């Protein structure tokens, strides 16, 4: 086991408990800060480098070296794109696209409501640099307000055939917005609206897992097929990982749930579930599996879990999770299997 990790073994709930055991590992927090959002993996199939902003507005990396040792790395803050802004903008809520032959791009919201990018400029040999993407909609006369990027974590994926990145954010108008951008710069914003009668609080999208939104009433809704929504009867969903294709037309994601008001908080507070959706449109069906948490009452999860997979994407893109990273009130935890 890697140095510095705390190992706790828990058995799965329901039918899975009899056949498999999950192991939880504690990664703590970086020195002088707390991780305030979910960690995003640099590569989806390795799970050895993860990025997230800290409470001090800096971008941190949790990485594992060849000896198996985990370390925290401080990557600082972006410079402002405007002379009317302060020298540096705190960043929050990052999402990553990274694949062999393409630039690594980390997208995040600035404290000024704009979208920023931290990218690896390998063809210019200058290393890591910052890029500005603006906001979904600029103000228009006479009285129409701008649409900024809301303080909600973005999600993104790479369409590798043409090098385009798809970046999804929630706007301050409450809608899902899509930024389509080339790795060498430029791009365009698209308004994808939202589920009828609901308020979006987080987004999740992958190339093969489709595009999803979590709403304030605890539902998980899919953009494709007319925004059908799925939910647990006894507790609301707080947030989920980005979706992945599980084969047979099924899409899965790991979700954190809150406690229902009618349940004692000490018995079922902030648990991790896996949601699998089969079918299309309004006829789609959902199944849920409960995987609990490290120890009862020890740490409350928040934000979203993120997943790393067993191997690199190949067609057909059927993915098997190898680890799930979840931030909590007691530092970062990893569910490993």
C-alpha cells in the first residue's frame, strides 16, 4: 500500500456484499489548505494524477510516483486577462481533458464569473500556461444582463477525431451551456436549456456517457431523450460522477446521496451509490446500488465523486471503474477495487 494512506475495509451492501469487498483509502488535504471540490483525474484510465482547487484559490495536484508514494503539488493561480481585474483570480471547480496526441486542458471558473483554461502547450515548448474563454453571454443593450459562469463545477470531454473539447457549465440564467473549443484556441457558446420545472445544480457529460444534470430536488436528469429524470424514493441525490458507458446501452455513474428528512441522520447520512440507466427517452429505467462510506459517522462526503477506469478507452467503449475519489469533511477519500 502507498505510504501515508489510511486503509479501511468495508463490505458492499445488498447482494454485492457477499462477493466483493471495497477498500477505502484516505488522502487527507494539501498543506495549508482544504480541497473544496471534487478531484478531476488527468487521465481517466490510470488514476495516478488528480487536480482540484483548494480553499485558498490555488490549483492542487494529488499525484502518485513510480514508487507508489502520493504527494500534493501546488500549481498556483491564473493571471487576470483584464487590466481592470486584480492581478490574480481565484479558481474553483476544474474539469480536465487529456489524451495522447492532444494538449492537456484543465477548465475552471474564475472568481469573476469567466471560464479559464490551464493547458499544456507542448507544440510551443513553453509548458503550462493559461487561456481565457470569457462568459456564455455578454450584456446586450438596453437592459439585458450578462450570463456568467455560475459557481458550479464544469464538466468536459474531448472529441478526439477533430481535437474539439466540449465544456459544459451552468450559466447564471440557470441553463446548461456548452463551450465548443479547439485546442489551439477559439470557440463558441451554445444554450442547451434545462429540465422543465427544475433547477440545475451540477452537470456531468462524457463522449459516450451522454450529458446529464443534477437538480436541486435530488433528481438525475439526462439531456438526450427529452430530459428524463431519475431519483431515489427515500433520499435525494446531492451529486454524481461523470457518466460512463457500461455496455448494452447502459450508462452508469457514482452518486452521493443526502439523508431523507424522515430518516435519523446518524444511520444513513451521505452515502455513495451507483446509478445505472438503461433504455432511451421516457421509457428509460434506473437501478441503484448502495456502497456506503468509509466508516459510519466518520466523514461526510460533499461535491461529486470522480472515477478512474481500468484501461484506456477502446471501441466499443465499455469502461470498468478501478477507483473513485470523493472529497469529504475529513479530507479526500478513495474507493479502490
